[in-house]
């Protein structure tokens, strides 16, 4: 994912009564690894998501 902001992603307080604050937590919890690369145009966030057992790669 590319983002025009060069600020690092931050975990916000999670509150089910308020919108937002869940995205970065989900990315970190569901990913085997996350990389944030800051560059002049902003940043690129890359997440490695494990493939469930028994699912074959196509292509």
C-alpha cells in the first residue's frame, strides 16, 4: 500500500464505540511481517500474509 504521508503508521486506541483505530492493529495481527519504507513521495507499507495450509498457489 502506498500512502502520501511520510509519517510512520501508529497504533491508535481501540474503542468499539468510536470509528477508526483498528486498521494498523489488524495489519500487524494478521501479518507474518510488516515493512514500512519511507521515500520522497510518502511511504510504502508491505505486509506478508501467510497462506492457509492446503491452498495452492495459482499462476
